[in-house]
C-alpha cells in the first residue's frame, strides 16, 4: 500500500466529487485533470478518463474501459485485474458506490508503485 494512503484516497474522492461541480470543459484532457503534484503521467490502457468518469451521470459507460483495464493488468500489480473487474461489474449494475469503492481500492493499493514506475517528468533519453 502507498505510504500515504490518504493522498490516493483524497485524489480519487476529489475526482468523484467533481460530479457535483461543473462538468469539465469540452475537449479537456487527462493531463489537464491530473492532480497538480502527479504530472501528466500515462494512464494504463483502458483506464477511464478520471474527470469524465467522475462527472458522468451514469457509470454504465465505464464498464467496457474497466474490463479492458482488468485484462491489461501489468506485472507486479497484485489484485489489479480483480479490482477492475469488480468496478466493471458495479458499473454494469449502475452501482456508483461500487465503482467508487473499486477505484479507491485500486488507487490506494497501486498509486505509489505506479508513480514510481512512471516518473514525471520522464527521464531524458539519449537521442543518438
């Protein structure tokens, strides 16, 4: 688990709280919605756009992305697949609280590892 589990939970909760605030501007990108201290790190394949997911009126459209996310679990991230599938099943049922719980559980478990594996800014590479 991340050293600061509270930070991962607060980041995820903030994304879901955005549903009650104004919707993101049309054309907003994941990078524009990333937490300030996180930088625009890449998101895993299938990961729903966090800002749009949090502001959506229905969680059903998240189902496909969460199933894809589960199928593309990177090595070294235990329970990634099962947490994503749990979220997808909750989305299929229209269970916003279940989707939220799945997101929070995964972010709390994997945030530190993901941030360590995907440093920002990316290390410079030699172009030669």
